[in-house]
């Protein structure tokens, strides 16, 4: 199990009581949003790095198109991964372990903070 599986289970278990059938969609959207935010931050970092090094890799339009395509791929990967047997395996593993549950406010603040950091980095580029 990786970090995203643990975060998925935490979001899923905390929203399951209130939103019974929508908890899985909320958790998938959260993990997807976090992964896309990290991808955006990494892409902006490398764009700024390559600009400082005076390297021409690809145009801005191509980079944004690639980002959108990879974001769609990430969503479908997470949708396929967390709707089937993988979710049942995560539930079984997490029920055996008494993992700590993270604060829901901290979990929802994490993607917002990553998007904010990406925005600040984008302004510097």
C-alpha cells in the first residue's frame, strides 16, 4: 500500500458515515485532485528549471495539452483502481491495522496548499 491508498481510505472512511454511496466518488476525486496538484507542481518546477537553463523542450500549449491528457489518464486510473478489488483489499488491510486517522481538515487542506504552491511557483516563472 502506498500513501495514496492510505489517504483514499482515510477520506473514504470519514465520509462513509455521512455520504454512504458517494463516499467512494469523493475519495476518488480527492486522490485524483491531489495527484493532479502534485503533477502540476512538478511540471511548473521543471518548466522554471528548464527556462533558467535556457533549454527549449516544448511549447507552453503542448505542455498544457500534455498536462490535461495525463490528468484524464490519472482520473481513469484511479477510477479503475479504487472501484474494484483494490478497494476491498485496502479495507481489509486497514481494518487489520489500527492505522491512525488523519484530520479531515488537514487532508482537504493538502491539495489546496499544493495548488497554492504551484500558483506561487508559476508566478515566479
